[in-house]
C-alpha cells in the first residue's frame, strides 16, 4: 500500500506545499520555481548523514548519470525501512497534499505517477550534458544539500537549446529548483571545481512506463493507491 493521504500538510515540519503556493514562477529560459527551506530539518539531517560508500560518489560520468547506474542510490523500500526520517519524507512526498500542491501550482497531473527519490553525490570532474527529462518523468525537483567552500555555486544550470547556461539555480543548503519536463527544459551541470562533495536529492514523479521499478520509493502507483 502507499502512503496515508490524510497526513497533515505540515507533519514533520514539511511546509513545501505552502511555500510553493507563494512562490512566483520564473519564465526564463523556461517555466521553473526556485524554492528555499524545502525539506524539514530531520530529512536534511538524514540525507546529509547518509553515507552509501565511496562507490556512490561520482566524478566524471561522461555527462550522463546513466553511465553509473549500478552505483546510484535511492530512497527505496529498504532505505525507508532502515531510516525512519527518510521514510517520513517519502510518505510526505507521496501523500495527497503534496501531489495536489504540485498539480495546482504547476499544472501537471500526478494521479498515476510513482515517486522516485535519488540521492546524488558528485565530486570534482563531474558534469552533466544538456538534457530535458522528457519521457516518463512528470516532475523534477532538485534539492541542494551541499555544504562547504564554494557550494553555493554548485546549482543546476538551466540552459538554452544550444547548451549555453542561461540561469544557474541557487545552491544554498535546502534550496531547490522545480520544473515540469518538456521539450524546452534543457538543463545540466557545466563543469566547474567541486571542493568536497556536491549532494543533491532528485525528486521525480514518473509515469507507468518507468521500467526501473526498484528505484521507486513505494513501487508503481496502482489503482489501489489513489
């Protein structure tokens, strides 16, 4: 079964639905929202403390995370069972108030979309080629959880179709950029120095065509869960 859709909006200090409702949309180079104080403190603490091993830390991936699929880490059922704070975070993202907030503000339908939460750990040499996230992904939220010297410059680059960086998302701790994937949502990470580890939580809602179901927080979203 999925999460309890009766969970209160602010359970565990999760104020993202209200924050999103009061955040204006930016339109350049495509529609997106820049958010602050995205996750509750307990979730931040758990994500910062999570050490999945050196194999999970990515340097030069050739511009594609897929080159290291075997080493990627997710808030999957096993992780939720091990860490109550991440379990609570996953339930909040999966619950009706959060989905409804995204649908109302962003104009997208998430009724049958499943939740995918990935923790990314990047180090010097890392870069991502321009891509759009179109296809199975119905929403993309990138939460910055980096600390240390220079971390405020490690935000995602929102790009023009030619790959030029148009806007660099803020990377203050617990800030995020949100967008609905389309053929205009070019983004990536222009290579630049990373002193330490760039830590990011990628939140996606994916449709029924997503094949890597082991990555999902609660598995595919079936008719029994909505």
